[in-house]
C-alpha cells in the first residue's frame, strides 16, 4: 500500500526507510515512546516493531500485548479512564447499598481494569470483607482473559464466575447463558457493539416480551471520551473583545441567549467552520 502510495496518512519519508536521517528519526521516536511510565507509548513500540511478524502469522498479537502485564497497565490509564471509572463505581456503590443482593454481568471484561474498580465499590476486593452482591459474572470472548481474571479475582471464586460470551451472538444459545438472568449489566467501551445488538443507552428493552421486571434492570455502558481543549478566551468582534464561555446543553436551558452565538464543540471538526474568520462574526 505504501509503495503504491495508497495509504491515507502516507508521508514521503515512508518510502525512504533506508535513509540514515529517517532511521535516526525513527530511533528517536522509539526512545521517546519507551518511557516505562508511558504504557500507551510502550504498547505502540511493542506492536509496531512486531508488525512484520504479526502480518506473517508468526506471533499471536494478544499474547504479545499481555506480556509483562502491559495490556492491563495500558487499560488502567487509557484514554478516558480517569473520567469514566469513577462515575461507574459511584453508581455501583450507591446501588449496592440500596440493593446488596444483585447479580452482575460484565460484558467484555478483558484485563479486568473496570472489574477491579467495580468490585472495590462493592466492598469485595483486597482489604474489604463484606461484599454487597450476590454474584458477579466476568465474561469475554477470549479465554485468555478469563484465565487471567480467575487468577486475579480468585479470592472471590465463590461469588464470581468466569465465562466465555460473544455478545454479538444470541446469549441464550451459548453455554451457561440459556436461562441466565442479571440485575446489573456493565460494559466498558462496548457502546457501539451493544447498540447494534439491542441495547440503547441505559435501558435494555425487549419489544417482543412484556417483562414486569424490566423496569428494575440497570445497564451501564462506560464510554471513554477524549477531553476537549478549553475554549479560547481572546476572541474579538470588530476590535471589541468578546466574552466566551463553555457549558453543557443542560446549562443552556437556564441561560439568557439574547445576542449570543452558540457553537457546538462537535462543529469545530466540521468543514463548514474550518475557515471561519473574525470578519464572519
């Protein structure tokens, strides 16, 4: 693809990998990304340097990512994690005090990054002694993650179950899920997959089934979001300084918008505003 110049992000130097200048630049980049505390950079370097072997089928990518616990460390600090997990654990904490005997299902648990925080909120992990939940089913499509999870949370083997589940297939047709019922369903960064398979935001609906218990079901979809850059405060209109501020859509309902120009942050990526100038105001 590079040789045919068909890659969308291709640069001229990609065709000059044997050039000493380009090779030095690559080595500097590898050194910068190899900071022991930069798990994202370490993952980038590890998988990037192993790409030829991966494409030739010589290695298993998931196995390589899991070496030295790198994948788990990566998910602990991944994009959006500091903003997402605290909200999930806060909800679980309140829910568990209100209903301490619920059955939990986690979809796509992976390395257990979200699991550890949820279990901590349920007071059933590490130093805590009194778990406020009836059962917790840890699922993933990969058996490697199930083995890792059972080792990590082995102290709760009496209440935790580790089972393979492909949510893109009918759960009732999969082993040990034929008649399974759960009170709380969690999924970290699986929003798109879940929505394609019958879930919608914080509700699980079954339009072909009248279930009086459905109202009590809770579904949490934790989606990692990139933090937006702060709004620039030095805008001006015809030489007169303009006051700018940022707020949520909910806040707008209580604001007097007379003489105000409102621009959604999402619109900054839109071509319509790509070349906007002060004169346009």
